[in-house]
C-alpha cells in the first residue's frame, strides 16, 4: 500500500511539473523565408555564400569569376550572405541569449 501511494504521488508530481510549460510557435519572418529560397538555388551550385547587388544574386566561389543567377532575383538589401548554420546580422536571437554569435546585442530575448 505504501509503495502504491508513493507511486501515485510521484506520477501526480511529474504530471504537474511537465504540464506547466507553455508551448509557443514562432512564425518565420518574410526575410528569413526569402533567404531560405535563395539558399536553395545557391547551394545547388555548390556554394554556401552569395552576394546581393541591385537585386541580382551572385554566388561566391573560390574558383574564379562569378556570374549572377539568371532565373531568380531578390528584394534583400545589398550585402553578402551565408547559407547554413551561420548567424547573420538580422537573424533571430538564440533562445535564452542576449547576444548573437557575433557579439551584437539582440533587440529582444525569448
């Protein structure tokens, strides 16, 4: 009886603590979706970085000159971008952190 009572108490405590955390869904930002769309095209050409200049996308490779991608254009601002697990200037902050990997301050923390 004592074993059963301690088991029920343990299950009750586990269920109370496990259900207290609220789940949230964070919707992707439009700029992030645009970056993912471009990264699919750039990584198909065996590169993980690109440059945007006047709406044209230039994949950057170390093997010589680069030409803009003809089939797509973008509304991203002119700059250099990376595809992959890099933290970009305008990316969201990691959960629970106040600074990004490049040591810049976050606008907000989750």
